[in-house]
């Protein structure tokens, strides 16, 4: 008996680590689903029926402050690589020859799990790909370059018809006449059925739903009443069809969960559910539909995000931590027991992803001090730019040079741009902080560090009246002035004058800097140039 005890002890001690390495991961991505239709989020309104996804909450962590990219391709590339768009080059949707594909040299999470993890994982990517052009020689890219044993699904961003669509399976294209949401689940379950007993797996399941074209799903998959399915009815009530498509996706997700339960896999499988960007303008539940999918505003980038399963300690929690979808790269690696995944990367690769496991394991409440997202197009688009936020404030720096600052705690719908009014000391401090962090991250900054309005560093008595100004700006000074230069927020000189009354009617709305230069004959001690911020309304 004594001889057997050491062996039993070794098995007992080793078993938990062995089990952890065997945890499976399923990432479920809804296409164009923001938080406004998810009844488990605070800003939800007319919600969709999602009982199966809701069931993840009791075993998981719901993240309140999760960001994605404004569009699907950059979000997908960020999850696969853990890298920001400016590093991968994928800054907008992959639509044609001018769009940047995901480079085949990128190291993906599937590659790590398939080739480098302590326990080799089976890997599958099923559903929407949208990271490379749909040309014949690229159809094999998910398998050949990005680490997937199986790729099966739609290579493009949008299905032409959910009931008849071009399906790619391991590089071979054919037409499918099975409802796409159902076909994806069929393929997922068929693949899972082929895996050897005990083989850990990573399944990327990317639905096209509820992305357009809006349509009536099979009656067995939804409960939304009164859907005729005619073009006229869909155009009149697109929200109803959107909700039906979400419910159909949820119902098929339930079928996947039932497979896990039936095969005793649920307790060893981590489920992650996210949206890839905000809800599309046509169905978004926000008054300002210019702030939806495809923009850097909250309704464009704030997404549902749930992590559920055996990795979660003290489940049923809600986290207000700032997180981003690229964080899934590190999180999935560590769920697979690959804690030293960084050592498997080439030394010249920068990965922005941070693991969410400290929050999942209830060991920490903070991952990032700030989060970042961006979008950029091959042809300049006025919506292109970068966004960065901390716990309270958000700065959007458009590539055009325009900027907007919001206090999200009190203004979650981003209705009041603080840069168009007098800034408090807190506003200025947070603007400066976010500008500095943006500069550190990207190597350049479009921001001019702000001081409070009418503050000077040398005691000169310069006052900018009518600030914010509409048509004229008055310079009240106790000393003579040689020159007044007006700069926009990017530092471009837009107006020069020597007059104390400055005509600003021709300037666009925004933040400007007044550089006031005293004459050389001014009293000693008052010779320093003074820079003051002001706002054109």
C-alpha cells in the first residue's frame, strides 16, 4: 500500500494541471450586433430573444466596457493576431483590390494552439472569414497560412442570400442551399464529431447573422410574429427581421450547447460571445444614426462581450474593466494552458493583446488604463481616425484633424463635445492624458496640449472675450501687441492679424489656439508670448 501512495499522490497533484490544458475554447461572433438589442446590457431597448446566450451569464463574466473596431475585418484581424489595425494594415472592410488583406506572415492564435501550445489543439474556423479577397488561390489561406485544420463558410463580408450562398470548404468553393446560420452549426457539430476522444479544440464560429440582407429565418428558429418576408415588409420593419435573425442565431447556438452537454464537454469548454462592431445604421436604436456601425462613436465600437465556462471563478459577475477584442488573442492562449505564449513569437512582433484571465479568475479588476481603436480606408474617408478612452473620458482624433472629447460617465450617447465649450480642469487633464497616450502608442499626436482657458504662465493680462466665439474674438490686453496668430488644433496657421478684434466668421467649428506676441517695447517682464485656447462655435 505504501508503494502505491506516491504514484496516486503524483496523479492527484498533476490532474488539475492536466485538466486545465484540456479546456476547450469556442469563440462565437455575431455580425453587426451592438449592445442595444441585448437585454442583458444597460443600454438595451427593444431586445432580441436570446435565452441560450443569456444562459452564459450565470457561468460567466459580462464585460460592460468592451470595444471592437468599427467594422468587421479589422475586428477579426485584431482577434486573430492580438494586434491593432495600424500594425496589421487591415483598417477597414476587405472589399476589393485596394483593400489590405491580412498578411500571411501574421502569427495567429490558431497557429499558436495548433503548433506551439503545450498540448496541440484541433482548430476550426467556421462562418464568415472576410480577411482576404475571394480569389481562387486565396480560398485556402485560412488552412495554409493562418493555422486552421478546417475552414468552412463564407469568404466575403455579406451573403448574397442566406438560403443560397457561395460556401468555401478548405479552399474549395461550392453553392450551399442550406440556411447559412444552420449550415454553420451543422459544420461545427460535424467537425466536433470527428475529433479523437480527449483532443482539445479551438472553434471560431463566426455567424453572418444578423448582418444584411435582412430576411425571414426558418419558422422553427424564431418567434417574431407577423413576418411576411416580402421586400416591402422587410423595408418597412427591418428591426423585426433583425431580431428574428438574432433569435435564429441564438437557437442554433443552443444546439451547439446541447451537443456539448450530450458529449460531456460543457464543463471543460469555455464559451466566449461577442459582437464584431456596433449595430448598423438601418436598425440601430439610437436617435443619432450617424453614430452607429462604421464610426468611432460608442454605438459603432461598444459591443456585447461574455466569457463563460470552467475558467471563470465566482461566475455571474459583471466587470466594468476597459477591454478590447484583440485581448482575446492572449486570453484564448492562456485558457489553453499556454501561459508563456509570448516566447513562441518572433522577437520583432508587437502584440497589443492583454489576457483577461486575471478578471476571469477574479484576481484583478483592471487590465488597461485606456483602450484604443481606429479605422482607415485606402481612399480618405471623413470617418477615418483614432479613438482612445479611459474610465471616464473619450477622445476621437479624426484623420481630417477634427477632434471630439466626451465625458462618457455623464454623456454615454456622446451628445456634448467638450471641445466646443469651456473645459474644466478635469476635462483638460484628461484630454492631455489621452493625447499623450495616443502619441506614445502611434508615434505621432494630432493634439496640442491644452491649458485652461485664459490661463497664462507669465502674468500677462490677456483676455479672450466672446469665448466660445461665433463671428468675432476680442483680445483685451493691458500691453501693446505685435502679432496674433490663430492655429487650428493640429498646429496649422489659419489666421494672422494685428487687430484686437479678430474676424473668425470664416473658421469652422472647433478648438483653436491664439498665439499673442507682445511688442518689444512692452514693459520688462511682460515680453513672453502667450498661448491661449479658445473655441469657435
